[in-house]
């Protein structure tokens, strides 16, 4: 059953491997007989009728929200703010006139997110929950729910739920765009199928990625992830994965911010993982790689096919530029997994962490 590890040593690795299947399940769940993505009309009325979307989430789900904002703004032309639930709860920003709240939560039980949901419902605002557990508290208490279809996620470190969240947010963005009559030549069904295949290619490169984990992460106490635009958001998630399960102090930051502080930390041998998937910032991120290498960093570049410059870059199969977070995260998940494994950490149950945090 889905609750068993089967031939896997850890749920985390099994769940990383399930990501191509989850992408295909999501397409199947949200497409109609004409192979067009459709969502319930009441959800599209909410996204087209609001003047601003507020995405509320914690941890990995917050990181998915950052990618979702970009998708919703670029495809559906709606303004989006993304907030960490706990901060939003006691420091609520000035709200727009017709807000729509979107809660992203794998478990649907996170107390910090629920506390915001209770508040905004009291204020009379509509709420949509994206969750992997349809009967969960956040799902029941919101007006609308979209299921992530990732199947049970057992490992504390979230992997397949993150990519499912981004895929469902992409569907929300594309269907909202269509409902608003915005013309795009973006065929999401086809693009997500390409993503699923690319994920499969990546999950078959475990030996290579294990060697990279050995070369870059096995003996380090810290590591940095740098990227620009969408890559920056994935860097935050890559750093969180590494911290959670390997206890290596990791930080993800925007390439442009390097010079404003973090570069002071680069020493001989410091691992720096650079994501380079966005053509528009390719030159700028390559400049950052040169800067850190000049200061002794041990740099690993993860490049989109077509952007790779050096022989030792780890190359990602080509996918649509808006969807690169769905695949660039896979090698980062695997790097974290092998780094944790190599230092004998409890991969599925890291110290001090819980899968679902039901206290504020
Ligand atoms: C916990 C988990 C994280 C997760 C966060 C939000 O801290 O350890 O992996 O990202 O909660 O969980 P949710 O279920 O709301 O997505």
C-alpha cells in the first residue's frame, strides 16, 4: 500500500520517486474529456472576482506559494501577496477591498495557518484551501478546496506535496487566465506531461546526485543556495530540505543579494549550489558563480538544458520556463537525502520536527 516503504529504505526517497506519477495524477484529476484543465466554476468566480490574492502558508508550503504567486501574476494577471501564516496572524497588512485567501497546507492541520483562516472568515472573506488531505480542518473550514492528489506523504521533509502544490497552483493560474479571456499559447496539460517525464529522468540519476552530495556536502557544516527569479524560491526550499534532514546549516538567497552581505561567509571550500534555469538572469547568476569561485567556493551549477556552460554542470532536462521549479527542486531533494544518509541522520524523522504542527 501507499503507507509502506516497499523496496525503499526511506519514505522520503519513495516520495521523491513518486513525483512523476503525482504530476500525471494531477493532470488526470483536473482535465475534462477534451483534455482541457477545468476547475469548479465557483473557484474561478472567486479568483476572477477578487482584486488581490493572499496566499498564507508555512514551511515548504510557503515556498510553493512563492512560486504560485509568480504563476498567478504572469498567467492570470492577478496581484498576489504571499505571507508566512504566523507573521500574518499578528501583523496583518492593510488588505485590499476584495481579497481572496488561499491556504496551502499539505496536512490541512497546521495551527498557524488555521488561526489566519479563522480570522479572515470572521472578517467575511472567501477562502480556498489547497491540501493533500481533503477532509482536514483547513479544508472543512474554507469555502473551497482543491486536492493535491499527492497521496499520503509520510516523511517529515515534504517533497511530492511541494511539487503537487506548484502544479495545482499552475492549474489555478491557467484556468483563471482562461476564465478572464487572457490569450496564452501555454498548453499546461502538455507542459506538465513534459515535466513528469523530466522528473523521471532526474530520479534515474540518483548515482550521479549521490556522488555530488559526497563531493559537495559530506564534510561541510554549511552550504549556500543561490538563484534569481523563480530559482531564488527553489533555493529557499533546497536550503530548507538540507537543514531539516542533514542538520547542515544552509541558506538560500537571491543572487543579487550576495554582494550585500552573504559573500562575507564564502571561504575556501564553502559549498555553493547555483540554480541557472531562467534565461533572463542567466548572465547575472553566472556572474555570481564567478564571484564565489574567485573566493574559493566549491560551486555546483544546476543548469537548464541549453544554458549549461561548463562540463561539470548538472543539467536539467528542458521544461517550460515557468515550470522549472517543479524539476530543479528534484536534484536538491536528492542532494539533501544523500547528505543526510551519509551522515547517518534519521532521514524520515529528523530531530525536533513534526510532520504536522498543530500548536501555534
Ligand atoms: C511542518 C512540517 C513542514 C511543513 C510545515 C507546513 O513544519 O515539518 O515540512 O512544510 O509544517 O505544513 P503543512 O501541512 O501546513 O503544509
